[in-house]
C-alpha cells in the first residue's frame, strides 16, 4: 500500500512539474494562435480581443472594436511581418445636455488586427533598395518629396 501511495505522489508531482514547464515555454500575452479555441481572436495569427466602446452620451452608444494582444510582434516566419492594428474613423453624434441638442463628431476605432509588412517606398536615387516609411510622418514626407523629384528627373541633393 505504501508503494502505491509513493507511486501516486510521484505521478502527481511529475504531472505538475511537466505542466509548469510547458506553461513556462509559452510566450507572454497569449500571442501564439490556439487552433482549438472556439474564439476567432485566439485562432488568428495576430491574436486579438473583441471589445465594446461604450459612451451613453454618444449615438451610437456602443461601437464594437478589437484590441491586438501583441501589437508589433512578429507573426510570420518570412520577412518582417508584424501584428498591426487597423483603425477606421466613424461619424458619431453626441448629446448636449438635457435638451434635444446634438453635436457631430468622429471616433477612431480599431477594427482589425492584421499580420502585415512595414510600409516601404523606393529609396531616393536607387533602383534596388527600399526605405522604411515607418510611423514618423516627417521622414515619410521627406522621402515622398525626394521620390517625386526623382520621378520628375530633378537632381537629388
């Protein structure tokens, strides 16, 4: 009987240690797709959570939205594909006080989380390389101006 108890204790200990080792190997933030999940956000290459943006003073008062669980994380084995949030601007109306007066406005809403490569443009003066447009508008604008000058045959500085 003592041997059976020892065996059961050993078995339980082994299962617990194995489960902790598997859990430690998972990336943080639930970034990895879970094919067996019933929720589409868990099975996506860029996992996401569905949310509802609520504002009782706004019409519509509820707007469905999503949130990327791991924005900017790598999502492909080829290239620099990363999880990106796709946003849209929606027109809304806000109630003003108790009187039936309204004010129009807009709301930026994240509508999707996609696996995409960084936006790039042809580097100025080159035929084979590209330049990352990145998130900085001033860098993108400068490269855009250089590209337009190059296309028009103007000398580049």
